[in-house]
């Protein structure tokens, strides 16, 4: 099934309305879809490098809006489904502790999920479930998704097809290492 979705997504990159398809994929990926918009973005940018930053902008805006939809899913379904399940198992107290801790570090969670291979949709839904401040969520989403998509666009615009393998295989690792260094640096500063 994943292969069929992947193939369908690649075919969309060749369509005359590929920008609209990218917006749709970026939107739904942020809340429910398993295939990242990069699969569409990369061939689109390679085909039209002069539009690289427009393509990245569309992916960013649509992804953030999709993230807000994921947030809404978490906020709405928590009350109707999640809370009764927690009450049945007597775990509402534990969830409140988790909610406080998550919301304390929520901006970092959104930032990390937005640029690393961790599924961003999980954090969008979780942010709505815990009631993470919507402004904090939105700003962190804009920074994270913008960073992710504009770095990909800049690399493809500058280096073209030869950088494609690096982006597809190693960029997630590079973003993960960057986040670890960033968080580690803040932890060291906190100790000092």
C-alpha cells in the first residue's frame, strides 16, 4: 500500500497542477497522510529550479495549515474519544502530568518533529490533545516546516540533481544531529 501511495505521489509531480497537488499532500501529511511532501517537492524543483522557493513556500504554508488541522483533530477527538478511555483505565491523573510536561517543552517538540524524520502529524495531534498554546504551536510549526522545506529548496536550487541522493537519504539525519546539538547546547547553558 505504501508503494502504491509513493508511486501515486510521484505521478502527481508531473501533473500540470502539481503545485496544487503539493499543497494538498503537504496539508494532509501534517495530519494523517504517511508520505512526506518532499517526494513531490524534489522532482518539481529539479524540473523548475527557478521556482524552488515558490514551491517551498507552498509546501510550508500548506503544511502549517495541515498541522493546524491536526491540532484540531487532537483537540476535538480527545474530548470525545481519548478522555473516556483514560477515565475507564483510571489514567486521567497521569495524563495531566504528561500534559503539563509536554506543554512545557511543546515548542521544542513541534520544532524537532517539524524538521526531523519523526512524523510531524503525531506532534500536531498531540499538541491539540494537550492544549499546547496555539500561538506557540503555530510559530514553532512555521519555523520548523519553513526550515525543512526551504533548506531542501536551496540545496536543489544550488546543486540540482547531484544533491538529490543526499537530501533523500541523509538530510533527515543532518537535521536530527542539528537539533541534538541545539538542544544539547541549551542544556549546557542551563547547567552553567
